[in-house]
């Protein structure tokens, strides 16, 4: 284990909505190799805030799959389900700064306010119905359901441009107009659960994560997370998004479309397949030997 003074802290943060599949091992391996190649730490975080979607036993299954591949967390595994107090403190700080506001809209109301359904986002762009003064009319007596980030207030208070720009170590320069493309996103859901974006940003900061290496399907969240970091006065880590693994039908592998659980009965084969996807040559020997060979090669790809 690396000293606690490591200047590099990376993480792998699976959701226990099913076991790891071939695509998730690519992300796990890339984050592990990037951490090791930088002499850094690699931490595992279980993103189980969306409890209705979590599957009993999935966490244990994921940890066994990682262990079979010799990918072990430096330090204790963090469970987001146990960290509500931290998320509440972050929301309180945003509310105190006037950067978060309660929303009374149902999903149906938000969707019906759209002229067209956005293709890339699962949720419709929030039209700003419940924005408080001076941005909008506020709740107008309706009961609050969820909490949202007031993007315009964040950009005004922190003197930020409308366009959020950042550099991705794999994808190059990136930008997103979050207010226009996503809208004021949810921090605490109507069902009382913490939203993914808030939990990730709070935990990345509290764990001291300096480098986020994850699948390209999550790249779309980066601008929202950067805005939240700036709103909360937290540092922005480096970002690298790894190429996705596609099934034969061209669909990306995901638990949602029934990707097969990763078979780790032969861990070296599983690791070799993931490594090939990252442009690394196949290795023989033990998984540990393969991992150290790829660590040496990592900076060259
Ligand atoms: Zn609303």
C-alpha cells in the first residue's frame, strides 16, 4: 500500500445493480493501472445511493470479481449508502449560499414542458419552473419534492462562464452548456434519495480523489460534477474516460441491457480481454505479473 501522502488518488466506483461485466472490468483496470503507473492509491467505492436499483449480493459479487483479478482497494471500501450525513451537509451548504432550491414538479410535468425529448439524457431538461426569485416564481405554495442546483446562481456567484470547459486526458478538450443541455439538475430526489451527481462529487472530494478514470458513458456527467465542485468550493480532479465495450449488436455493454456477468474463473483471460481494449498486449503468467507488466507500459499507450 502506498503512503497516505500520495499525490495521486484514483478510484473505481461501481454501482451494485449487478455483477461486473466485460466493460466494467475495462474501467476498473484502466483506473487501477493509471493509479499504479503514477505511484498512487486506488480506492473502491460502492455507489449504492440508488437503493431501489441495488441488487442484494451484487456488492459481494463485484468485490469477488475484483479480487480474482488481483484488483484490491487501498484502504477500506466506501459505501455511499452510509454517507447521507455528508451529502446533507453539502446540500445545506448549497442552500445557505442560495445555490440550491426546492422543486415541486413531477416527472410528468417536466416532460410535458418539453418541446422534444432529449436523446442523450435519461431525464428531460428541467425548464426551471420552480426557480426562486429573482430567477423565477418559486414554489407558489406547492409542496417541495426535490432539491435542484441553481446553475445560473452558481455561475453568477462564482463568476463562471455559461460554457463549462475542461480537458479530458483521453478525449481532449470538452465543453457543455449545462444550463441549456441538462438544466438545473437534481441534488436530492423526490423520493428522498441522494442524487448520483452530489454523492460522487462529495465522495471524490472527501476521499481526496485526484484522478477520475471511468468509462466514456459517464463522460456526460463531468460538466455537472465540475459545477458542483465549484459551487461547494471543492477541487476538480483530472478526468480520463476510457473507451466503451460494445456488444455484437453495437449496443454498449451495460447491466441495463443485460450484459453478461464477467467470468473470472480464468482471471488472466478476463484481464487480457480488458487490456486488449485499452491497447495493451496480452500477457502470460499470473494476473499479478500481467498487471505489473501493463503498469510499465501504461504511460506509452
Ligand atoms: Zn420544479
